C-alpha cells in the first residue's frame, strides 16, 4: 500500500515559514519540506539532527593515527635508511602526507556513510514529489494518515497562508 500525501506549494519563503509554524502549533508532524535553498527556521523546526560531523571527526582521528603509524613503521621499524646521520623518526617529513591522506580518508568515508544512511546508490530512482520542488517553489508535504479527518482544515491552512497550489499525491 502506497502512502498518500497532502502537498502545499508556496511561491515565497515567508509564506512557507508561516504555514510551517501553524502546522507545528497544531502538533502535526511535517513529513518533508523541499526548498530551493536552506531555511534555518525549517531545519530547526523539523527536529532532524545529523551526527555525520561526529563520524567525520572520528574518521579523521583514526585515519591520521593509522597513517602516522604506518609511515613510522615503514620508515623506522621495517626499512630504516641510514644515511648522513639523519634520525630514523623524522616526524616533520610525515606531516604533509598525513594531512593529505587524512583529508582523503575523511572525504571518502563520510561520503560512504552519507550514501548508506540516505539509502542512495547508483541506479536508484529518486521519488520526486514535485518537479518544481528545488527549482523555484517551496513545498510542504504532510502524511494523510497523520491528518486523517482534518484534510480540509489543512487545505484551508495552506491556502490562507499563501499556497499557490494544494493537491494530493500518492
């Protein structure tokens, strides 16, 4: 069984924010909001938090430790080069390679983590709510099950706050 949604299409940001706040005041969970650019009031109001920055920090920490450990092992323990009185563990020579390799590890591991969490993979068809969703319109999506019996009330709420269109979609 596919879900049914009530969709409100807005032409400007202020009308979207007003409608979003009224919906939140009524205690209804907004399924999703699509905007052409980030709107901080919406991001905070949705209440969805990400911990991907924490994961990226730990990827960087463990990546840097691993790279430094590997370079120390390779240059000092496994294959030390004795020439010119140079000490084995010349740490400054490890810095540039460590920084660049750590950035590479963080980037690839964070991209992979994001892709897994968002269930994005090559060939997956993205569900498009409205083709104008991220072009020039602002869209609020409500799940019909959460507003059962109050559809006309939310339709009127959308229209009274400046929605240019209100329609249902599966």
